[in-house]
C-alpha cells in the first residue's frame, strides 16, 4: 500500500506540472480577457461621467465647445483612439473596438456618440511588468513542490504505520498508542490522538454509567407511574390513533387488557376526541380534563393532560388516576359545610342556607323559627365519663334531632354542645312552642351509652323571622341570648327572645364597638397595684391592671368590659395592647430612679396565650423596647395551665428562654394535681384571694393556704398572697412564711404618678 501511494505521488507530481501549465495558460488567457473587460467597463464608466458635460453642449448646440471637449477626452484617455458624433470624427478608426453610447439629458436620450478603444497598451504593459517574473516564480514553485514531494514520501510511511496502529486499537482496553516518529507534526498528531483516545475512553465509560442510570431511572419512572396509576400516550393527528407504551402498568388494577377498552369505558370519550382534533388544528393550546372511567357502575376519575407537538404532528399526553384526590376533595367539601363528628351541617352552611330560606319565607308570607339548643352540664359529663363518652352522647343527640324535625327543616351543630334547629313554613309562635316541646321531650329521654344511663337536659333559645328581626346575624344572636336567659332561669327550659333581651344585645354590641374604638384611641390605661415584701419591708414590684378611661362614663374597671371583650372575641386585642403598654412602661421606668428596680406582672388570657404566634410577639416587643426581660412577669391561671398541657409546657419553656418570669395565678381554684404542677416551669405561685379573705372565719381556707405555702417552699418557688385587706390577715400570712402580698391594706391599683408618691411615702415610713 505504501508503494502504490508513492507511485501515486509521482503521477500526481507530473500531472500537477502539466495541469499547472495548462492552468497557467488558461489563467493568463482569462486574465487578458478580464483586462479587456475591465478596459471596456472603464470606457463605459468614463462615458457615463462625461455624459454630464457632453449632454448640455449637445442639447443647446454648442458644437465648437463639444468638439473641444471630445478632443480633451481623446487626449486624456489613452485607451480611446476614435470618437464620432455626426460630422465630428476624431482619431483613427483602425484596430479599435467601437462602442455606441446614448447621451441622456433630463432622463431623455438626445443623441449617440461612437467611441473606439483598444486594450493593446494595457496588455503590453501586463506582459512587460509581470509575465517574466511569473515564469520565474512558476519554476521556483515547481522545484519546491518536487522537494516537498520527496519529503512527504518519507513521512507517509510513518503516517501509514500510525494509521495501522489506530486500526488495531481497542478503545475499551488501550488508552494510548506508541510514538511512531519523533517528527514534530507526527508527534503532535500522536499526542492529540492519545488525548482524543483518553476522552473517548472517558466518554465511553461515562456513557456506560449513564446508560446504567438511564435503565435505573426508566425502571424508577415505570414504578412511579405504576404507584401513581398513570400512563403516557400519544395521538397521531394523521392516523387519528391513540397509542400507549406503558398502559400495561395500570391495566391489572382495573382489569382492562387493552387501551381501546379503557377508552371505550370513558364517559367523556367523544368530548375528549373533539378536543384532540381541535388541538391538532391549533384551535386549542392544551388539554386538561377530568374524565370518568365507568366500570360496572363503579366510577374512577382520571386527569387527562396533553400538548400538541407541531414538528411531529403529534399530541403527547398523560392519563393519571385521581380518584382518591377527587374523594378527598369531596370529603373536604363535605367537611367545609358539615360537622365532622355528627354529620350535621355547620355554621357556614347554616348562614348561607338561611339567606335562601328567608327569601322563600318572604315570598310565601311564612315565618322561620331559629332554635338555639345547648346541653346542660355537658362539661360535667365530659369530666366524669371522658371525652369519648361525650362524643358518643353528641352523636346520639344529633341523631335524635335529625329524626325530630321535618325534611324541610335543618339541624346544625355549630360547636361544642351547641345545636341550632331551623323550622320552615311556620305560621305562629304557638306552633313553634308546640314543636319545641315535642323536641325537648325526645331529647330528654334517657340515653344508654356503654351500659351507662345518661339523663340530660337542655336549654333552648328561640328567635322568629321576621317577627323578631329580618337580619340573619341578629336572628342567630337573639336565639343565642335567649338560650343563655333560659340557662340563667334554671336550665331545662326554653325562652323566646323578648324586648328586654334585645335591648341587652344592643347594649352589648354598642359597648363592644366602643371598646374597639377605645383600643384604637388608647383610652385603655394601666394602673399598678404594689406587691410588698413583708419579710423585708420593701416594695418588690407591681401588677399591671387595665382601666378604661371612658370619654362619657369616666374610669371603668375590668368588671365593666372584660366579659364583653371575651364574648365579643376581642380579648386578644386587649391582651396585646396591655402587653405592649407594660413592656413600654418597663422601658420608660428603666431610667427613673424611683421605679427602675420594680418588676411588672401582667395577666394574659387563655385566648392570647394559646395563639400560635404569642411567643414571637412577646420576643418582638422585648427587642423593640430593649427591656431587661427579667423585669417582666407573665401571669397565667392555674386552669389555663392544665388545658392543652403539652402545648402549655412547651410555650412556657419558650417564654422562660427569653428571660421572662412565669407566675401561676389563682392557685387552688382549679383542678390541677401536684403531678401537673411539678412539670410546669413557673417561678411564682399566687394564692387566690378567695382563700385569703376568709382566713379569719374559715379554718379550711387557713389549712389550704398553709398547704399552698408549703408546696411553694417544697418546689422552691416564690409565693404571693392576693387580697390582703386588714392587719390581722397580714399577720397570719406573715406567720405562714409568705414573703410577697398585695391588697387594699397597702394599696389599691393606682396610676403611675400616685405609685411614685406611694413608694416615696412607704420608704419614708420604713
């Protein structure tokens, strides 16, 4: 093969010389032809330029000037040998090429001029200047080519050996080839090839690993599709066929062997195929449908999604089983309007339905009775028999309510042990009274649950539309208030709303609205009751208490508004207000020489404490006002501490981690056990004033108080006695070992200015 290549090079060299000679001849000939053409184009270009000068002369008949201008042209341009215009003939006509040029004036042809030119001088000049040099260069190139040919023949052998080595190379085992020749180019080629071989080898290995991963991913995808009960498919816009490669992954679940059978069981099949055709025609961007698979009356739901691939005239899509998701949505929708325990409709459904029912009642000139029913002493049943028994009781009551009313009526549970009945098509209150007596008789029959015989009673409040009000919200409020009136009257009875109760409701909401404005207008102010260290005769701190500086009624105590705030659902707003004012006060007092050493205790309601972001709010306020957190004491009631016990413990630990102290208020009034108490991370135990006030009269109160003091000492907690109002009680408290007391004996709650005076007088007297 090497010899044949050498012969080829010899033949190639001879052929190259001959071909080059022919090429040179033809090229020179072509050059001459090109030069002639260039000369012609140059003459044409010259005449176009001269047209601007000659045209006016011809147009206006300046023949003498025209002749002089033509002479100038003949003299200036050596290629032009002859010019003719009518009777003007200049130069020689022999051995020239004649061209005829139109003379244009204002875009109109007004005459023609013949011009004769020759390329003789141009060609002679080319021959004299370049042809002899060209021959010398040609000989030089041929000699160099011959030498190069000899050199290349020597290197071809090395290249041939390199090619054979590449041919025998096993890319899986061998990562490089040996150096054949140390010639610079061959060495570079070998190095480059070795680098390429290594890259190919690395690419081969990476592709091998990628292929393995691809197989694993494919299996995982197939498994995921099988778990998700979905398959992919495509629709051919030309053949109108649906094809799926992985339908088999879900066919066993639905006992369908073919995709065609699956499609035939889809209720919306025709609609889906119409949309597929629209998608093929670009009339739709995509498809996202929920279809129903009907198998022997059992329905499954699938989501069908698809997009059109223009380049392939193909629709690619997926089909996923979303039956469980649809069922969950239906359950969510049910729960949105129904009570999950009893299955009765909830407050949301009731309020929406009342809008429709009142409209129907107006058209038919009928009334609607809304009955608010509440179990008497349900908390006692829960505490005695447990929440599970309580739930079973509520379910039984719900069933009795459903069976005690007509189909057109509504039974609803709105929370806890509260139910609402809506009676439609009522003509009079007497009719409602008769019906509620029947319902109460049914509800009060003994209930047997887990071999326990329960006899329960109910209190009910009734409001009638439109007699009592035409406002749905008021109707609910009126029935609620009437129910509470029934409870106050001795329970196990029902009450219709009346004028007095309506006035109470209006007063309640009026006060509630005023209270909201009071928060906005900062009419709520802090009073402070000192806590006295009776063992060391000094003021230890204060408790912050809220007062309402009412613009018309003057200063109001919490007795006048806290209960309204709790019922009206704004107690958390008051808590936030008081908490911020307290922390703001700690910040202000930090620079006051009289008040700076005092800590401030503030009571937090259950509603506020159970808010999920309460600790974050507290932390934010401490940071905002840059206070020493140990100066702040959060008071929670004993009852609150055992509600949602785990949550309470975690929340108190977070509060303590901020450096804030915890006080357990009203201790002894709740139902907590010592096991609960020892787990609560509190710092101060406050003895409720109900025990303190009767220490002189009630021996049991004295024993309980003494026991609480001993508990606080055992747990190594501080104790505070509330409600100390005379010297004899103070003496008893002091003898029991209580350190801190607060009460009217020392001071009632007072504003900040009076507190300063009190501290100065107290210190002076001491």
